[in-house]
C-alpha cells in the first residue's frame, strides 16, 4: 500500500465532502438506469466465467447467482415470495430492528440451547440505492443477530443454497474444546459445498461481550454474509460501570458495488503490487443513501423502501449503549456523534473503565462499546462514519467517503422520521491521517488480570508483501504465505498425525515452528506442548496498516510503535492490567508486542483482518497444547463428510490459486 492520492475526494460535495443535505433530505432520482443495461453486465459476467473456466475450475468463483431448484423454499420468506421464479425478484428482509437488544433479557437464566436455522442464498439488493448481487443469510442484510448468555450452547443449522461453498467463523469466541467449530476453511474445517447442510454447535464459556460472525471463505463476507453476536454475563452491568437504559448494535462497514470475486481476481493479478480495491461507500447497519446521479454507470434507485439513513430514537435524559462493530473488508473507519462525546466501555469483549472520546477509530474486525447521553437537549444529530482516504492507494471515482445515521434524542421514545431536520455540526478538530489504532493506553479493563511476568519463549514475526512467481504480490509471515488445503485442514492432519504417534507432529520443550509436519512455505505453524506464555513481536515492513486477529484467544497488547521496536522494550512494560483484545493494528512500518497465554488446545489462525491481505496469504497458525489435542477435540462425522465432497465442489468460490494468473505474466 502506498501513500494516498492528494486529489482523492468524495463525489458528493458539501462542507465535509459529502452531499447528504444537512436537513436530512434525500436527493432522489427515481430508478436511474445506467447506459450499460443490466443484461449486458450479466453477459459480461458469463463471458468472464467462460474465460476463467479455461484456466481451471474457476467458473464457480465468479458465478453471482443461484437459481432455486423446484421446491427450494426458504422458511424466512413468505409463500408468495418463494413462488417467484428468479432470486432477482425477491426482496431481502430488513433486519435492523433485530439489532436493538431487549431490556427484558434474562441475564440469570439457566444455561440453554439457542438454536437457529440459516439458509444461505444469493440475492440482489440496493442497500444505498445501487443494486448489486449479494450473499445473504435468511435473505437478511446484515444477517441475523445471535444473542446468548455465557454458558449457553449455540446451535446454527446452515443450509447452503448458494452457488459457492461457504463456512461461518464466530469472530472472537474461544471455542474451547470445539476447535473444529471455529469455521476457518483449511485450518479447522472443509468448506460447506453448494447444496449441503452443516450444523455448528458450541458452548460459550469464560467470555462475554460484543462479537460477530462472518463467512470465512475467500472474501465472501464482503458480499453481505455477516452479522452480530452478543454474549451476556451475569456480571455485565457491574463490569460496565455506567448504567444505561438501552443498547443497540451498530455495524459499520465499507461497501463495494462489485462482487468480491471479481475484485479479488483483480487484486491478486500480476503487477498489482498489493493495491487494494477501494470501497465505493460505507454503510451503517446495512443502510445508506446514494445520489444516483453520481453513479451513472450503475443501476440505481434510492426511492425503494429499504434505502435511507439508519435512524434510532433514545431518551435524551438517559444513557444508552452502542455496540460498534467494523464488519468491513478494508477501510479504517472514524465514528463520531455531532456535539456529543461518548464513553468507551468495552474493547473486543473486554469491559473497560469509562473513558470519554468524541471520535473513535475502528479497524476491520474490531469492536467497541460506547455510552452516549444524557444529551444536552432534545435534538436530532448525525452519527458520522468516515472512511480514511489516506489508507487507500488508488482513486475510485465513485467513492463516497462518509455515510451517516440519525440519532434522535427525544423526551419520550417515539417513532423515527428518517427525513426529520438534522441541524447538528461535526467536531471541528483535525482528524488523524495516519492509518493506525487509536490510542488505547487510557483504556483499563475493569476485571483486573495481570499479564505473566515473562514469556517462556519469544518470536520475531516479519510481516511483509513481496513479488514472486508470475509477478504476483503476496503477503508473508517470515517468508511463509498461507494457502489453505481445502480437502485436509490443519486440525485434521494434526489429529491424524498425533493419533498415529507420528514423530513429526510431536514437539517437546519450548514452542517452536513445526516445519517437519507442515510445509512452511505455505503453512507457518507455531506449535506448543503444555501451557506456555508466548511473546510475538510483529514487525510490519509494509506501508499499510494490518489489524491482526487471533482466533481462539485474547492477547495482552503490551506495546506498539513506529519503526523498529527498541532493544529494551520488555524492560519498561506495564504488566499490572494491560488491555486484552483479539484484534489489534500494526501501523505501516510499525511494530507491536503481544503476550499470549497459550492454554487453548487447537489450531488457531492468526491473520490480517483486511480481507484482501488475508486472501493474499497474510496468515499463520498456532497449534497450541498439541499434547492435549486428541482428548480435547473430537471431529464429528458431519465435519469429515464435508471433506469427502468432490474437490470441484469445495473449490467453488475459493480464492484462486497462483497458477490461475500464469498466462498473464
């Protein structure tokens, strides 16, 4: 990633660079049509599919639609909807009301099974007015909310009626004892092929807070397959420290008008030099407004019922919790509330002492809870979501950098008028132009846990992009660029090897890279036996920021900085109660030191949560407590059956292999 273009700007213009109308009015142009007819777009897609088919089994990679079979019925739709022939005519359901968490929730309920049935399908939707094909769960965008108590068992039955294979990852959950339910293709499971069913079942223990779920196949989550996951605790109100009257999930995300499959093909192609696709806009809980005149080549209609600013009404004299999640693929997002500060009270599922800010920086995969109110007066104000343009390398002439939601502070909670007058003003401070985490040094966990006084073993991890065969730019950890084995995930190979007493899978003493059992070129696996404390010093030799997410754990964030870490960095660490989180960002040409208590048996991915970087190979794995793996994890027959599917079915929608691009070089 290189320095951004100075001339980058939004196409919708006002004093903030976005033409949204400060009175909240929508600029409407009825059913605008591009000069390029939608049929021509489909023809182009089919032509591309045919060309890719020549290169291998990649025709399914770009297939945007699935025609339902006879009798193929989605229980979340009405019978009238199900009878229609084309999925293009089916209107996805609005799901935003589901993201208001009920005040009557029973925090003290006995542990129970929370069961959900999901159908994955392709649908066409216009979240901000611009139509595009999407991959949705139960025809909802964003997807369904999962809400549970600590100690509950979550059961999700997935029916994949889409064109491509899929899988679901439960971002931030420990999955202690159920590593095979983590949903990471090539690491813990094989994909769910088209037409197949699979059930995820796991118990949530030892954690609570704000999490989310998303597809972990290629860049599929960017096509709409994601949603929130909230775990409550009996101690939740005490650990939060501020007494709030209501709570609402707010998902902020960059949004692309093109399918992730076509964007990924372009990004991974020869001579691209890690130039990421630039988003077209941003959404708040799947909503936004686009002036159709600014996207003449797109099919656009911003008068449909589902289009509009996301809006909410809350009592002005009370406090309210907003659970913020960046569910996007790439953009660093700044969140602010006009004329109102908020208090941060949670970071990635860790409750923290309230600390006031007026602007928040959220990277992909990260979560923050903020408490808003009491407001100074009854008024309607903008909640602003801005993408950081300095994090982009190319210019996208369609990019709208800012989107907004309306927060109505009222005397008594009432219905919301999305076109009500909004006269609030943005904060006038100069925003940071550096792509990195916000300063979290003042955020102190309310549950005090000291970091171990020292590490059993320390590893230096070099993160960088480099150009190799076929002039392809790929991501590397210590010279290893991840490529998933779709037929034989790491977890299953490890269990087989350990079960047969294969010496290549046995590591004694300190943690070390296992290069005997795993091909280090494409699988960098750091393996441990017993419970060990590991320090990872990640040094970023790329000029772009990387939000690094660790599955199955929260780590202690001990230090971050620019340049190289000082030699005596471990001499000055504050270990009394450092921030714990599962996704933290290393800035461009920066570094980060994290400490991990490796006590969770399983194989856990550690990767950049910028989707494009992860799919370019910026991933490694931690195989922790390998000596206890066999007695801790039992692979069910249903998981084994996924891997028995024909390889051409498992490959559908997968990230293309490097050889696909050989004829371009």
